[in-house]
């Protein structure tokens, strides 16, 4: 299969370096040990080799050849953010504004588009010897996008919550507001254009059960 071929060649040519998820630079998942490709490292290497302008990339990549699937993984830590940015002296509106501003800084659209572009550059390398038909099969593969946080939730995904101001001061409500802001940002992604499934917001303690083991 083409995914297995690209995965093998990427590893042999040092474009794909697998690491435990808790070993990824600035990972928010301290206890998780499932392996993913450090895609930031991939971006650095291919950009240097091909003299590309600065590109964004997802933190991790998982190529699941047995499922004909490519998973893009973005790690977003909020526990440190809550501890150092949300002060107990702040009122609810101030907390909401700080959270919204932080989430708005995440350009998920650019990161995903640039990650797809980087994969396209890689599979077109002469050293990969991937045919045009194989390239098409590669990008026709199922693609998923995970946003992984160190927040905990009772649900895999968070719907559109209407949060009352009086509850925002409680930790659980703050977490839910953060997740709601993230969901709203993800809802704006042009999934059809990018040919990916609806993004999945999940937590560190669940991600290893959602991706393949290879």
C-alpha cells in the first residue's frame, strides 16, 4: 500500500522521526507514551532541504497504513495557561476575554493546510519514486485532525455550550468554556476543501486510544 511505502521511505530518509507523545517538544501530554511522528521536525528538515519559506505544521502525524488513514495531531496545553494567565482577582468577563484571545491565536487552518502541503512536497521527492497514481491514492486516504488538550472532559467532543457567567469562575466551567471556544474555531475549518473529516477535540488521556499503534 502507498501509505506503508511513504511511511517506510520517510523513516529511512529521516523525514519521519517517531517519538513518544510525551517526548514531543512542549507536549502537554506528560503521561502518554504512544508514538507519533514529530511533524515539527519533519517541517524543519523538508523546509531546509527544499529552501521553503517558513511554514506551520501540526505537532504530530500518524500514518496508519492498515486503516488507509492519516492522522494530524495538534497538542494544546491549557493547565499552565490557566494557572498563570487566569487570576482569581479577575471577573468572569476578563477570564472569558483572555481565553478567547488565546484560542484566536491558534491558526488551525494554516497549520493544517501547511501540513498537507509538506506531505505533498515529501511524496513528490525524486528519492521517494512515488508515481502520479500513487500520489493520488495517498491523498485520497482518509484524513483526521485531532486537537489534544490536557483538560479533562466527560465527553470525547464538546458541543456548543451556552455558559453562564456565574459558573465561569469554577474550574470545570472554565475548562468547558475553553473547549467551546476551540470547537467554534474548528467549526470554521474548510473540511470539504481540505478533504478531511470533521476535526476531533479530545484529551491527552484519550488520544492514544484513538490513533493506530504502528
